[in-house]
C-alpha cells in the first residue's frame, strides 16, 4: 500500500516525514512517552531497561529524563540517579527498597516531618520498627544502632529547627557499623557540601541521597520531583528494582522544567543565601525575636559542624541555603505570631522553598519532636524561606509586620 491509499486519520498518525535528528540547541528536547517503539520483535525481546543503553517504556526513561538524571548525579557527586514524582516519594522509595519486616530504621528527631509520618505509618504497618535519635549526639546514634538496624536517615541541617549535626562523625559511625545511610540532601542541594565526599579526599561519604528537586533544582515553585542518587551499582540496582515495581516516573514537561532551571541553581542558591543571612542577622536585633536558627550564625546549634562542612574551600563565609527560622519570644502568644504572619505582604504563607517567592510558616514545635529541645528557646518557631525579591524590600516587609503584631 502506498501513502495515497491511506485515509487522512491514518496518514496523520503514520506520517512519513521525519525531521533530521541532529538538532542541537541550549535545552535538551522534551520527550514524552508511555509507548516506545521497537524496530522488530527481536529488539523487543532483547529490551534492556536496567541501564541507559536503550529505551523500553516511558516509565523506564526517555532522553529527557536520562539527561536530567546524569546532570543531577553530577551535581551531587554521585554516579546513578533515579527520578520520582516528589521529594517525599524519594524518601519513601529508599525506605521501601532497603527495609523489610523485622528491620529497624533510625531517623533523626528533627527529620522532615512526612519522613517520620511515613515511618510511623506504612513502614510500621509492614513490621519495620524505628527509633528517633538525637541528631546532635553521635553517642545517641551509636547507642541506638543494633544488628536489626538496616538503614539510618541523616539530615543536615534538620527541618525547621535547623540544627547542623556532626555529619562526618555520623557517617564514620554508620560506615564502621556497616549500616547503610541515606541523607536527605534537599538543603545542601549538592552546593553546600559534597555528600559523597565529605572530607574532600574521597575517603568518606553517604551511601544514598534523597533530594526534593521541588526546591532548588526546580527553583520555580511549580514542579514536584525527587531524586535518589548513589555511587554504588548494586545498591542502585536494589533501589531501581523497587522503583520499577512501584511504577514511579516523572513527566517529560516537568523534567524539562528542572533541566531549564539547573544552569542557574548556583546563582540562585548563593543569592538566596546572601539575602537570608542579611535578614537573619537583622531579625536577631529585633526585640520580639528570642533566637535565630540559621546554621551560619555563630550561636546556632551545630554551627561548628556547619562550618567544618560548608566553609571548607568555599571562602570564609561558607555556603548555606536561603532558609532559616526564628523563635518569637514566649511573652507573645500564638495569636500575636499569627498576626505577624498574616500581616506580611511579600512573604506568602505556604510550604516548600527554593522558589522566587519568599515564604513563611509558623510551627508548633512540641508536636513535632519526640525529645526535648533544650537548645531551642521557649516561644513560637516561625520559618522563613527567602526568595529572589530585593532584600531591602523583604526587610521592610518584616519590619512593618513585626510592628503591627508585637508593637
Ligand atoms: C520539601 C522537602 C521534602 C519533600 O519534597 P516534596 O517534593 O515536597 O515531596 C523532603 N525533604 C526535605 C528536607 C524537604 O524540605
């Protein structure tokens, strides 16, 4: 049959024109697919989805997702990368892949909240036990590791309260005890420190990173995605098999959005860091603020550990994300703190961070922690994520809201 024999609908679907394949521009192409064609039955039978040598099905990768995976692995200093639909999906996939009934997982008490919720929910339902350890005590972590411990979660700094742990000693301990460790690397984002090479000499690193690409790699506040990065092929394969069986994938358009933002991640990260530090230092001078929780501030919990990791070979000032919290003095009640948040104009009330818009969230700390937090002053914790607005405008916004709420 020739083309002329086909009806229009068939012709439009099986159109013979193929553009030349050697197109190149600044951005990788957006490939979208569930179905991927095979040349013949033999090629279909020989399909290989375990590596990036070919294509088999949309869930197992397209040129767009392969390109993003390789760039993210480079960003964090890893060798293999898996993409998942959110940062939380990255956390869940790692725990589900590496834990089974009877195992125990150790989670820092200041971990990203939904990691703890998953641990107390699905993981507990599957007979996987957990303990929360003190992120600021390597001795406490050491005491909690038992033969049943099959995974240790690490986070630097911790969520909301921003304590920077002694990551080097935590990793050394897990390595010595032969326990697999996974770092939630969303804050560091591959820019503040090298998770797979903490000492800069190739001798010490985590086994796995989970990263909420939703934050800095997306940079837009408009994409949800996560990555799981490793440097060890057998470990990667264990997680990849679970990833495949769970049916996880990301859309080509979302992958393209992250690819488009990646070239500016360093510029954005450092700009938001500068702005956040200026605002954190200014807030420390305000009478309503009892404490500023930013790891680069000299009196912040874990400051020395932050400095050891994030200021080595990165200049005097070191590197941090544009994220910090303050404790509003206990003489002000919750209603006053709510009034402060409600009166902010440029800062929007909302979760997440790493986008262009500055965000604020009040937290109820006692509900979030299973251990006492003596290093956090009494009062209400408010977290700020600094966007890309002008710093002076953000400071003026904070000043007017402080005045309205606290006088
Ligand atoms: C936001 C965040 C996540 C989860 O990312 P989502 O894409 O929102 O699911 C995980 N860990 C940390 C530290 C985060 O800040």
